[in-house]
C-alpha cells in the first residue's frame, strides 16, 4: 500500500498518526510505503520524506491500494495507474493547508464516485478494511488511448512553448524605454 501526503510545507500529522495506529493494529500484515513530506513519520516502515516523479509513479504502479491527500495531481496520477484513491483531504482549520480547496475538490470527487473520501479516522479504517478484503473494489479501468492523447498534448504544448520562447528571444526588446520629457531630454 502506498500513502502519499504530497509536498506541501504543512505537516499532515493527522493522516500519518491514523495510519501509524492502524498499521500497529494489523501487526505488519500490509507492506506500507509512506511518502510523508514535512510530517514526522520516523517509526513507520518504508517512510520517505519525498519521492521523485519516477519513484512515485513506480510506487503507484506496485501498490495494491493508494491512500493520499486531496491534491488534484496525486489523485489523477493514482487513477491513471488504475487505483480508486482513498483520499483524506488536508483541513486548513487544523493547520494542514492554506485553504480548503482540497476539501472542496475531494468532496466533489467523492460525490461522483471518483475517489473513496475519508474525512474521519473511522471512515479511513473502514475503507482500509474494505480495501484489504476486496482490492478490486479500489481499482478503476485505465484508458490507454486517453493516456496516449494526454502525452501527445503535453508534447505539443512543449513544442509551442519552445517556439514562443525562441521567437521572443529573436525579437528581444527591453521591457522599458526611457521617458523623454517635453524638452526632449531623457529623464530617469
């Protein structure tokens, strides 16, 4: 199982503590990889502060279940790897984020059935129990054609940006021009 809390500078102690207690209760029945960011997680097995993009992709591909914060990119990546992510959104009233966009986003996706939303410890424990009993319940179909289309679109945007940067460098002008007063003399 992979747990990813993202890279936000705010600690997400609540989620890591919930998982720490749960993992202690199941006594090692599950291999747990925790990307904990700026959250303390020294006593969790396979806990790492950050994973590079390729490492995160590999961990998602290997995982049976993915638990994550409510970050849109993490949720989309989990789904791209065929997971119905178990999402615990960060709560700004607890100092876990700067605003409530994760709560709003995760609630909308939860209502649409695109994530398994867990806003309490008990919801998370129940969902993990369900996930371990029936992992297929937490998988989604992966559309390879859509993934190929996204990769092609990203490549096309990259080419467009490179062309725009090259054109701007050929036509480089200073962003300011000296102002000349009414008598034609330069004023600085």
